[in-house]
C-alpha cells in the first residue's frame, strides 16, 4: 500500500499545492494510505479537495484510507459532515481544536 503524507498546514492558500500533491496518486491502483498525522490547520477548501480525491478514487475502484488523523482534521471533517466520505470514524466533539475565523 502506497502512502501520501498531508502537510501540517492545509489552509486555503495551500489547496492548489494539495491538489498537485494528490494528482499523481489519483489513478494509482490499489489502496492508498493518506497520512494525516501532521495536520494542525485545515480549511474547508482543503477538505473539499480531499473529498473530491477520495470520491474519484472510489469511482475508479481504488480504496483510500486516512491514517492517524489529528483531532483538528477529524473535527473539521465532522463539522463539515464528511466523515463518512473520507472513511473516518465519528469522534466526540472536540471542536475547540477547530479555528473559527468568523
């Protein structure tokens, strides 16, 4: 199983880089492990890129598994309602780790 690591900062300004980072793995056959253990900041746009990536791989018949997702990453996915899309287990509310810029 191949692994791709996510950056620590997945802010909106990094979504283009994230898309380019994931693109070579889009058509890779077999399961792909996404290491989310370093994610300290994540923006909705980055989650959208990751959802599109996972769904495209799923439609092509390839599994994508997130490993060691940080609380910040899980909280963002939970708040956006995409835990199932990303294949993450539901976790207790720890939304104090999610930055609210509103």
